[in-house]
C-alpha cells in the first residue's frame, strides 16, 4: 500500500481502456445494484429534482451537505443513476479524506478504481489532491464533493471551505447543490455497520453558474464568495425538502460504543 500523503493513491489521470472498464464494472455492475437495493428496499429513499441532472453533461460539480462517513458511497449510486450508464465520463470523481480510507491495501485499490482523489485535511487548498480535482473537472469530469470538509456534529449545515471555491474558479464548471438527510441515522458517527429501516431525503437543485465571480481575481477572497454561494444554494434545497416532505430535524447522535471501524 502506498504511504499516506505520498500521492501514490491517486487514480491515473490518463486511464487505459482496461482501467476504465474496471471502473465501470465496479460502479455499474457491483456497487450500484447492491447499494441501490440497500437504499431503496432496506431503507426508503425519496428524491426531488432528479431532472436537474438528467440532461446535464459533464463537466459539473455536485456539492452536498455532510452527515456520515459513507455519504459518498451510499448517495452516489442513487443520485447519478441512470446517467452513469452512459459510461466512464459519467462516473463521478470523489474527494475522500486520505487517512480515513487508505489504511488497508484492498480498500486503497478499490478507491483508485472508484475514481477517488484523496485529500489530506489540514494540508490546505494548494495540496496535490486539490490540484488533481481541478484537473479532473477541467478535463471534462464530474465531481461529487462535500464543501464543509467534515461531518456535522450539530445537524446544521456548516460553513464551506474555500477549497471548493478554488476548484470551481479554476475549472469554470457549474455546480449542482444537493441537500440530503437520513444518512445520520443510517450510519451515525462512530458506527461502522449501516442500519436499515430509515428514510433518506435528497433534494437536487438546478445548476448554478458563477459568471460574476469568475470575472474577479483568482484569490481566496473570490473563492470564499463562491463557497458562500454554494452553501446558500444547499440551504435552499433544505427548504425544498421541507416543503415537499415536511420538516424533519436532523438529530446527530455520536455512538459511544462503535460496532466497527472502517
């Protein structure tokens, strides 16, 4: 296994046909059917605004609030299906925290084929992982990312990090804001085994552009403007969710006795 922080855990920037095929097989043939079953039959997933992604072509960035360690894994298959059936370029890139997911060789290999570009919390917006994310989106990719940078401990949507602002500015890609809730019950903080019998709500907003912001200088101040606009759009989707399905507070419970560590 590559050492944490060496950069060797990045997926190839120019994947071969075989590597693309393996990624598609993993995502479409294995992960999506299994997690689709989990999310739609063992739990109840409601989605509003799916049409906002239906005809959208890459590149674009999907930004979400962050509730559980496995938001990426569990939400991706239901948000991006059936678009992902169109092929490799419709499989999203991910930005996991490297220390959480690359401790075991088999998981590290899975993450590479899952188009995960790891970042290291605390290394700042100029680290190689952020540069790779910008390159991935600029090259026509889709990115699924959580601007808060960490899971909420209060149930409220937190402030976004300026790193997402840099990614948007330098890629020029539109952003699709998404609000979700329910994953805090499926996988509470401190738990390692997902639970069943819960309701997951997902509200997908219309793509937003940043024409005015992109006319400004490429500086942290501009990135913060972009980040604020994104977080406001995610909060608007929370309102959409509440209007459609009723208000349901997000209650985050931190498990005191973990039943597994990922």
